[in-house]
């Protein structure tokens, strides 16, 4: 059954500053199954802001069932900096100078929400597409229709 309160917490995550976003996480929150806590999550958000200072994220779809909330998002931003956490965004930006290019990247996020706090986060992002948009990877070869 849909959990409107949990959905509200997740929606808020994409509307607030990085510091405020970290406060939405539980002190012992995990990210991709690893202990991160608020401090770790804040470092990740800060690194995203460093790489894409004009970053914004739109929630395209959201569903929930009990504690679990899943959403499909589109992040847009201009690559203007180097993230202090090199593995952010799958390491695609590790050691890469800012390209000045805009990106639009789809992701699917899954959160567990308990007592109004985010306790777990997993995501699947189009890091390959982002790398191509930034000119870091070649475009995909054209294939014939099926």
C-alpha cells in the first residue's frame, strides 16, 4: 500500500540543499549496502554539487509500498567542477577536468524510510550515457532496427 509520508520524505530529498538532504538520512543510513551515515551522504551530495553546481533533479514517477519508495528521476546540470569524492557517479568523473557540457541523466532510486528518515538507498544511473554526453566516451554504434 502506498505510503504518502515516506513519499513526502523522498520528494523533499530532491528539493532541498545538500546539507538539508543529508539531514533527511538516519545517522546509521546505508548507501548501496555500505554504511554511510549522514556524514557520508553529505560528502556525496557535496561532491555532486562540486561537479554540477547548477544540478537539479526532477522526479518523473514515484511508487511506494510500506517502507520502500522507488522513483525514476532526471538529473540535469552543467559539468563545471571536479568532485572531491572520485567514485561519485560510478567514478566516471574521476580525474576528469570540467567539460562545461550539460547533461541529462535518468536514474532509478530505491529508498527505505523508517520513522521519517531515509535508512537505505540504492540506485541505478545511466553513467554510460552521462559519459557520452560529456564527450568522455564514444557514442554508441548505430544498430539496425529489430
